[in-house]
C-alpha cells in the first residue's frame, strides 16, 4: 500500500453531518464517538487504511487480527433530519506528511458523500489539574458555523497562538479549503489520559447538534469511577503528607498532579 485508501459500500445518505472522534487529548473524541455509535446503532460502511498509521496489527479473539484503520459508520436521522456519520479509529497518522494526506482524504470522501457539515471532537488542555466542571470550547471555518455552535453552548476559543494538533484541527482546515463548513469542539481537560467528565460535557453539545437526546450511560459510569479513584488517591496522599510536615494536600481531585 503506497498511499491512503478508503474502501466503502455505496450508501445513500441524506445531507449527512460527520463527527470525527479519533485518539487524542483525554481520549475525549474516542469516548464521545464510540458512545454515539452505540447509542445510535450506527452501521459501518467504509474503512480507511494508510501506510502513515502505526506499523502493527491488532489481535482479536480466537487468533484473528486486523490492520490499524479508521472506520466510518452511519445512522439515519429522525423525521427527515440529517443522517449522522461517525468516524472512529485506532490511531492518527504518525508523520506530518501523513496528517496532511489522511485528513484531506477524509474531507474529500465526505464531500463526495454529499456531506454538509463536519464536527471534529478533541480536548482543550488546561494543564495538570482535573477539571470538575469542564467547559466546551470551539473554533469554526466561518462566522455562521461559529454562531450555530455558540447556540449549542460552545465557548469560542480566545487563546491566540495555541495549536490544535492532529486530525481535530487539520480536518477543519481542509474543510475550509474544500468550502465545507466545519467546527472543532473541544472539552476542557487536565491530567487524565481518559477524561469521561469532559467527554460527557461534549456529548451534551453533540446531542443538541443532532437534535436527539443521547444518554451518557457508560460515559457517566466511567466518570463516577474516575472521580472515586481520584478522591481515594487524594486521601492517600493526604495521609502520607499531613499538614504538620509542611505539605497541604486537599481531598478535592483537582489538587492532584
């Protein structure tokens, strides 16, 4: 395989909108997209392979395996609303050249499907602290799209000069190049590799975009388990370093680094 290829089953879609949830900061995109896929009962119709992905295979049950890939799923919209397309994946491209090739290919493919809008999902890093009440930040290709996501509760980014790495940013950039409206929606996050609390906040925005209530379910369960673990860790550190030793550790998870 010398370049990126997408293999797909021809599928008739009604003014589809795309949600991109690939591995990234806090695993927020992956959590939201996978939960959305399950809740909507979305069906796979396309697979993207690329030599820019990690050179490995994934082991499956009974000795089977598969190559690293990104996969497209679709779910029909209710009462004539836009169909929902969801992009999930095992990895992002490893090189700058791969990021440019793969992400433009994604935009071109979705445009070929008659796509109308793209929403990438990622994390907005706030350093090392756990964020208990995360905001959802966003940027967009045009004022009209920005106005729409603000109506869904998204706060426009104000941090001039900060970067949006990987597919979450590059897909929005290529959407603008190909004259398609797009937005990057980012959950405020901190120290966690898997931030279910931030993913829940983003999921609420996604529910408003598609006009359908998506229950947090497994994400809410994971959020509760994470906060319990962080609370226990805070108590343990407080016991190890009491105030009289000159260290002040509070029980709130946001103080753990």
